[in-house]
C-alpha cells in the first residue's frame, strides 16, 4: 500500500492506493503525523500517484469535473452499488438520498443509501458531497465539522450553489 499526504485547499489529504487502484482518501488533521512510510510526493516511477496528484490539483483548480482514476474501495455489494451511483451524479448537481434510492430501484431505502454514503472511503473521488436531504438541506458530511467542507466542494463545483438555512 502506498500512502501520500497531499496539501489541498481543504487541508491535508491522506491517500492510500495499490496496484488495484485508490483505496482511501481521508481528510487528515493539520499537524498530525501520518502513518510511517507516508510520502509527500509520488516517486518518479509511481504513475498512479502522479495521476492522483494531477487530477486532484486540476479538480481543486476548477479545471476537472470528473476523475478517471482507477478506484478500488472496499465495501459490501450494496455499498459498491451506491458508490457507483454517486459517481453518476454530474459535477455541479446534487441528488437527494431518496432520489438515489429510487435510481437504484429501492424506493424505500433512502436511509440505507445514507449509511452507504457515510461509509464511502473515497470522498471527493466518489462524490458523496453531492447528496443532500430531500428538502434541499445539506445534511451531513464527515460529522458536524464536515459541513463546511461540503459547502466548499459544492461551491467549487457549482460556483453558485445557494445554501438554505440549516435546521
């Protein structure tokens, strides 16, 4: 497993990947030490690491809307279905948990979709931030502190996302 700790506009990101693809992306607490062996730049022969850095840099610069990285998140068959559906939400758009459940042919599974969304090991790359509550409220993202990150990502993607008051 290769680990990179990259700077981003949202703070440090810890990325884990291997020959099968990207396995995890975590928002890393500023100032905390990463796991032993973590690099701050990909090695010269690390094609996937270079692609990962390039695509994330382009995304944060507003020049990339979709990722072409090989992704290899570990999860149940249901989680994998939800994560594939998340990747189909176009950049700059949002969907409700209920709409996502209907898209999967499971109209009464909005809560289960929310749980799979919460278990997503690749935020940003699998855009769970594009899922909102049925009434348009942002809902959750990585716990209470994550809402600012979600707002930032949606604003980056839409440049005009109007937020409703949280209740």
